[in-house]
């Protein structure tokens, strides 16, 4: 499905299913993030159906604009087309052996939350007061936070000793929560507000500057320090199953 054809949240889920299947067929680690993102999208869809958000149609619009940025970046990367630095770094990681599933998830979240979410929020708020979106914006982050524990469970399926490591050292779990939620949540909203208040002619430059900063932040994932690197390599050697099996575990 081409990104120009995506108009509904159901079509977003269909597009994510296609990325997941493509990743399974090619044994490509890009499917890890796509599987997690599919879960997030389904949670958002359920929230819209249950009137969890203040404005359901607006939230579906945000979800479509937000997801399209990821889907477009995925298509651009595999077709050797230009894309943001943040996604370039994330997709480049998929060709490396040592990164664990958690690192692939985090680097995808870095690009999508720290860059794409703010852009999408500002885009759907054009001509309106973006502050009206904040309550629903915060609810999206509540959904993301709720999935952190599910991710822990998924990772434990892939590497059973994961829970022991988390409980004993508290390092990996803190790393997951601190990086993906606390830093990204506040930064994304601040960026969205700044972008919404920026004249149209200056938006591309502001986005490019933000993209550069976010891509540099990816080093927190790719080079997390000596101790965490040692832990991650231990985890990598103990991960069970093929790439395709891991994607299926994350999806289900």
C-alpha cells in the first residue's frame, strides 16, 4: 500500500502488516519495531472506538499522519531514496549482528517519537491552537507507557534470563523507561509547540535541525556505555530463535 493511499487507522495496520511480513520473509530486524508499532496502533484504535480520547476523529488523523512518516521512511530506505537522518541510523542498525531486540526497538522509538510525533502533532494543528491537542497527546504517551511492561514480557520470551537480569541489576529496565518515555515524551511535545509557532518558510530548517539532534541521540542506544554493552552482548548471545521468530513473538 502506497503512503498516499493511507487515510484510516485500519489502513495503517494493513501497511504495518505488510512491513512485518516483508521483514519476516527477508529475516530483517526492521520487523521488530514494526511489530511493536502495530501493537501501539491497535491500542490507539481501541481507544478511539471506546471514546478514550477527547476527539476521536482528530486522533485518527494524528495516527495516520504519524504512522505515514514511519512507513514512508521504511519505503525510502529500502528503495535507496532520501530519508531523515534519524531513520537512516535506525535502519542502518538492522544490518548489524550485535544489537539486541531492545536496541532495535529503542532506536526506532527515538526517530519516531523524538522527531516524527512532534511533526505530526504540529501538522494536524495547523490553523488551530495546538494546546487543544495536549490532553490527547498525553493519552498517547500513557498508551506507550502501558506497553513498556508488555515489551519486557516479549523480551523475556526471546531471552528467558532477561527477567533475572532486569531484577538483579535494574539497568536494562531503567534504560528502557528513561530513554523511551521520560525524555521522549516531554521533548516531543515541546518540539511540536515550537514547530506549530514557526512560520511555514522556516519549518524545513527547524525540522532538519531537530533531525540532526535526534540522530545524534541515537548514540545512547548504539553506544550505551561499557556495562550495558556487556549486558547487551550477553543477552544477544542468548536470544532464542530466528529473526522471523522474534518478530512473530513481538507481534503476538
